[in-house]
């Protein structure tokens, strides 16, 4: 009986370490590059070209963090309103491109997005990702050569 409880505790801590990150970006090369920047042993990354594709997967595998790359005419902040209200309590990172319209984070927070951040480059996106997913500690099993490993 004790062995089962110990195994259940171990599984629980391992499950808490694993995080699911959704990336929405219509440009394949940029989407793959962003995924490579934030990849880590305990992060499961799913990449999508549009918000509609992402919303279809929510019932099968909910996300812990959604990275939304803003591109003019393709992925805009208006598309965030399609997310159900209960999912708006998750973490969101908006990554604007040069051609995207400015975003008012306060307006999005008023619409129910509790944890929404803005990132300007890939390094900042990676740093925000790790800080949101593991707020009290360093991410598990980070490589020592990583400049963010000593945060």
C-alpha cells in the first residue's frame, strides 16, 4: 500500500513538471524557430497556423501557456476573443511583428485574460515562458550552457 502511495506521489510531481505550450503563428519557419527557442525536456509544444485549429484541440489537451504571434490580417488580437472564458485564466504571451497593429493589454485584461504578457523578441519570449510555467523555481533539467539557467 505504501509503495502505491509513493508511486502516486512520484507520478504527481512528474505530471506537475510537464507543461503544454501552444504556439499560433501562420508562418511555418518562424513557428518552428520559436518552438526550438523554448524547447525543453518538460515542455510539450503544439504549433498551429490559426486560432481555429488551436480551439479544436482544447478539449483533448488543454494548454498551460499560449504563445500568439500577431501578424496583420492573419492572426490579430481580435482572434483571442474566440477563446472560452474559462481558458482565459491560463497564461498568454503576445508576440507582435512589425506589421501588426498595436495591442491594448488592459482591454484584454478587462475581457478576462488574467495572465497576458507582451514579448518583443525570442529571448524575451523564452524568459517569460519559463517564468510563467515555473514561477517559484528554475525549470527542471535545464542545460548549464543555457544563459538563462542561472535565473
